[in-house]
């Protein structure tokens, strides 16, 4: 059944896509369908699991196995699936409301356990499906239907939360950055452990241009820094700015000479100590470029492997369990 | 034997002491020795709710109750004939259940002013009239224990710890039970700690010899062996049986098991047990919360594992939304609910049957699923197999109800032969022309179970209403009507496999008692007692609470009165009235305690007396 070479078309389901015209989700879907054939995974072994929200409609449009679950619970369903079937390639699609509000607890525990699954969190800083209430990532003062006087909760940063949860692969990208997104999807697939990608995604109906101040072509180079392992943290139109790191944290310098370049911190996502990545994650507009790309990538044992090892060790030690022996264990007497 | 309190057909003994006194071990070993000598057994444990309540206080009292008999028994008994109290708190907490003329054996070394104060006794009860109705045997257990082990290199506290074995030795002698099996147990248990083995054995033997030579007791008792069906037996608690049932179901289905749970009293020990059975292809997952445990169960079922989760009432509330997803996606799994006294935190270690309606109706939308209840500790095993049979055949989540009484209570289980257990192997769909995920088996109405990883059958499922057949999202009005009807008809169809609930007694008469769950033992014992007196009373115990067997209403018509005893405020009573317009009399109790046979007999007598009066079917009793 599996063709030797799959194409984008093989990953496109027969379902009509029903996001609003102009939604950032279209771009994410297109990139996913484009990258999937390159991953070399038979499509029957791929499962998309989602929660509730605009983003969570995603599985219906992928011609793989898919499970559209309930609000916030995709990580929990995916955990059961992955423990049951470690060989499957599991992709969780969630949003800022689904993953950081109602389902934040499951997200934290998924990340700390480090199951080998991939999480795509579409962050549009608004509740779209319920038609425009502020979300846990909305900025303070956000005026929405439920906050006519401006929201008063401070927003949560998804990447910081993931790092605090000891996630082993943490990345961020724009919906409009096709090349960046595709590279992250591939890297996430390669990573053995939970891969977390926050995707800044535009909701053109309820929160249009939420990221335009950093994502628009004319400002992106200046307002973001693309992280590459082993490369200095340079940004700006001609890579003419750099991030310097000292005991006080990061600061921005103009890079005009080789000597300046020497001062610029070299990105190392495999830092064992997550405080570096956390410091990066705290860099924010307008004082700093927003880091995009892979903030952290470290190897840790995966939960499903550890569990399987315990099962295997138990079989090795006690032999494959025999049911009659088990039932007859303890004090058995004859009548 | 001359006294009236001890009936050699049937003895009910209770060991009570501080939670550190080893009462559970003592009780469990005595149970083994009675079982090995051929008695039928039923035991209940009574743990303190607090983890480390102060020693010597009433909240710190741990109790173990054993009933052993020369005939088949179904309850742990209403009251105690023999109480072993290791301290004043244990005495105070348990004396009210000791029958008049009963034997009270106490550790006389632990009735100091300090001990009495901790138990909040203003006066020493041994010096007042309140214990005059019992036969008192004060034994200096601490002193005797210290003497027995004095030649060993033991600390004072380690030496004192052996006093449960001394007390056990005394009881073993009193009931003419063999010492050897206990000595063997000690040797096996302490194989790597020879000093502990020796100390415990010495204490045990010292207790036995003391009882034999001290002339404190004027007689020994012998409970003859019971005439039970030939075969191998073991003692099993309800929770142990649930865990074994899950392992057995996985083996019989030839599937790996994923068992997910979040710690909750009184269900947690099932998760503990299963985590030790990994070599049976069992994976256990302690989730971050009840919702996650339920969702992981759904994920595992979707992945093609045998999937189950366990909880108690508060967890059932939290799982309810995800249960709806399980119903919508029509995946097979079992949700075990070990009920406890509610609402809110309620009384976690106490017993009730108050989650019946929550199990049936505690979800939004039209969301039917099969609900069944276990009725004896060992029945928990078979109930798990039945729950999985239905879950797999009908592709549905199934709720299995147990409760705190079954969870920690133990009875003698006539062990089955594996070959006699049902084959639960599912059929996974691996190939199909024109496959759709919601195509249905024409008879069972089940949709196919397709594992992700199956080439060519890629499909999407989810919680949004499905188009019949294709499984595509549908908001079509007629389709929703059809799907709601289909899901209900599928679950109602489970009835096709179910026999009419068995009737204990004649199929017509004055009173029919209808019960469910853990009250079976007490109800059946009460009904049998009245039947031997000639009363026209019968009993019917329901295994399935949903769907309900239609035959119930026809059977009920052949009786003048229907009595429904439950440990709630009338949930089955409401259900049967709603489903069958059954005009029944409820008998309810919510004290956190199981029914006693005595109170059930009294309630049944009252109703039987009504039948003696001019009987008018159209005049309800209440």
C-alpha cells in the first residue's frame, strides 16, 4: 500500500478546509503537507492528535491517522497512544487557549516526561473559534468581547513555559516563514523526545497583525534573531547587530568589526543548563530581537522507552508472566 | 463448649491495635490458617484515614475483622464475638461491636494512665462496670514478648514489635489452628533477616504456650471445615481481584494492557498491584490528573491496546467529559469506579453506593454506556472480564462499579482454570474495500476497531458529531438524530447477551428484594434466613444497571411488594421506577458502613408483616 515516494497530495485528505480565508493556519498546513513526504515515514504510521480550537481542526485535513479530541486534552490522549504504540509518529496540534489555558497542565507533564512526540502550538493570542475573547498569550490591556475595559492578566510565554517544564526540544517560528517552519518540522521529527514548536500564527479575523510588528518582511530581520547551532547570535538587515551575553544577561551591540563579532554569543541549543535557553526566551520586543528557531535541543531518555525497558527487565527477571501462576499466587489451599 | 456467645459454626474475630502494631499482618496470617484448615472466610480491614495518626489515639486504630465458618458465608458478620485489643484506644473504638458474653482479650501492659489518657478514657474501663458483660482476658503481652526474645540481640522497640505474633499465638491456640503454616510464613518472609525470623517465631510460640499452660482459658474452640466446592482456593480482596482481572483480560484478549490512573482512595491499590505485573505485558501510567488518566485510556484504546482506568467518585466527575469522547469515538475501554462516601471529599475510606446515577447519567448529551457492578470481592475478577467482553464486542467504554467495602474486603475465591475463562480476542480490521470508520456490524452495531499503522485505512475520528458511516463531521439534523439513536440502540443491544437476573428463591411470593453491587452478601444472607423461616420472600441481584433487563418488571409483577435496599438515598429505586414504573419500597442507609444482616432482616420482616394485613396493591406502603 505504501508508495516508495509520497507526495504532498498523499497527505491531503478529501475534507474541505474550513478555516477563514486568510488564516495563518493554511500556511502551516501547506508546509506540513509539503514536508511530510520528506520525512520518510509511511503515512499509516503518522497520527495527528488535536484538542479544540481553530488549530485543532488540523487532523481532518491530513490524510494520515487523526484524532480530534476534547479541549486541552490532546497531550493526554497522545500519551496513551504513544505508550500503547511507541513506533507511531505522533503529532499534537494545539493552540494558545487549548494548550496554555485549559490544557496547560497536560502540556507541562507531557514535556517533563519527554515522550517522543511533536507538539505544534499555534499561537494567535486570541480565542478564535469562540469568536474573539482574549487568550492566555494576549497582551495586557487587550480589548476583546470579554474584556471591554482591557484584559488585566499578564500573558504567558509558551517557550518559557516549555523550558521551565524541562522540554528537550523547544523552538519558535512564524506561520509565514515557510523555510523556517519546514526546517523546524524536520528537526522536530529527528529529535528523540518531545519536540515543542510554538508557531506565531495570524488570526486575520479576530486579532489581525498580532505579530506584524516583528514578522513583516521589512522589520523581521531587525526584530527577530534566527537561532542556528554553533553560529553567533546575529540579526539585522546585514547581520549588523549581535547579542552579547554576560553576567547581567543579554545586550545588543552593533557589529562593525571582527572584534565586535568575537563578542557576539554563539548559540548552543545543546547547553545542558537550560538557563541559557530560558534567558533567550525572555528576550522580547521592542528592546530585543525575538528569538526564532531552536532554543534548546538536548537528549534525554524518552518516557516510552523507559517504560518499555521496565517491562523488558521484568520479563527478563521473572519470565513471561503465566496467568494461572499469577492467579494461584499467595496462600492457596485445597477444599 | 458451654458459652452462648461463641458459636462454633461461625466465629467473628476482630484484631485492633495501633496502626504500627501489625494488626493487618496478624489478621491476614490468622485468616490463612483458618482457610488452610478448611473454613470459609470473609474479612474486612479498617485502616485509619490518617497516615500517621498519633500512636495510642482513636484515629490511629487499625482493625482487621475476620469471620470464619463451617459453612459458606457471604458477609463479614454483623458483630464480633472475639475482640483482641492491643491498647485502650483499640478497645474504645471497637467494643460497641462485641456481643454480650463475647471474649475480650487485651494487652494488660498497655492500660497505663498515659495510654488511657491518649484514648480519652476518664476512668480505666477495666475497673468500671462497662465491661462486665464480656469475658475478659488480660494478658501482659508486651512483657511476655520481651521475655520470649530476651536472649536475642534486639533493641527494646524491635522486640516489642513482635507482640502481634505473641497475640497471634494465643488466638491460634484458642481456635485450635495449626502453628506450622505461620512458622513457615515467617521463615519465608524473613529469609534474609534470620534474627527477625527467630524473634517472630519465638513470640508466636510463646503466645501459643502461654494460652496452653496458663489455664487462663478454660476451653478451646473448633470451627469445623466448610463443605465447599472441591478445588483450589485463595483469599482475594476486591481490589486485588480487579488487578488480576485486568491482567487476565489482557491475556485472554492477547493484547498488551495500558492501565492509567491517578492516586485516589480506595482505588489506588489496583494501580500498585498492576505496576508489579509488568512481565504480563502490562504498562501502568500514573497520570497528572484524573482527566489525563481517562484521556490516556482513550489514546491507548485507539492505539489497539486493552485500556482501562480506575478511580473513585471525585475522579469519575473529572473523567466525565472525556467519557463522552470515548462514547462518541466508540472505542473499547473499561472505567472502574471504586465508590466511596461523597459528595466532595466525603469520607474517602468509608463505603457507599452513591455513584450509580453519576455512572449512568453524569455526562452531558445523550451518552449511554454499559454499567455493571461487582458483588463480592472475588466477583471483581469476573466483572472485569465481563466489562471488557462487552467493551470489545460493542466498541464502547464500560463502567464497572465496585466500592470501598469490596475493595478492602476479602473472601475465599475458588480459583478458575484459565481454559474455562472467556476468549476476549478482538478482531482488528486490517483490510477493507470502501472502508469507512463508522461502518457498523449489522447485529452488534459496533464500528470496526482499526489500529493506526494499518496501511490504506487512514482516517480521522473525533468528538464532533459524525456522519453515519463515513465518520465525517456532520451538523445535519437528521444525521444527529440517527446517530444518537444508533449509539443508544447499540448499548441497549448488549441485553441480547444477558440472561434474566437470577432469582434467589421462588419466582413469585410476598416480597421481592432487588439489590445491586456489594450488598449481595448481606441481602442474600438475610433473605435465606427468612426463607428458612418459611417467608415468601425472594431476591434478585442485578449485575447490569445499564442496560436494564426488561424481565425485571415481569418478575416484579409476581410479588406483592418490592424492597430495594441500597447504601444511598434510593438510586436504583428511582431508576426502576423511571424505567419500569415499578412501585417499590426503598430501604436506604448512608452511614459509610455496609448493611448488617440484622437490619436487613428487620426491614424485610416489616414488609412481610404488611403482606399479612389486608393487601391492596393500589395502596402504596409509603
